[in-house]
């Protein structure tokens, strides 16, 4: 399985994990919608490591020039 396919799989896994949470009436009636906030925090946490590695390699390549 290629790396990009794994990213799609993890993204789908996050969506499936949040699906039962959006069925609660308290979350959809709430003005700040905590399910969406928790979903965004989860996605940000999952994307942090690859993004950090990519930015680190980018800045190191710029410094070597």
C-alpha cells in the first residue's frame, strides 16, 4: 500500500470514528459544535508529524544552497 493510500485510509478512519458522535442531539444543537472542533483537533494532530518533517526538510534544503 502506497503512502498516499495510507493517508486516505487514515482520513476515512477519522471520518468514520466521528460519525456516531454527530448523531447526538446535544452536539448538533450546541452553538460551538464540539464534535467539529474535536474532529479538527484530531486531524491537526494526525497531520502534524508529516507536515513537520516536510517543513524541516524544506528549510534544511534552503539552508544548504
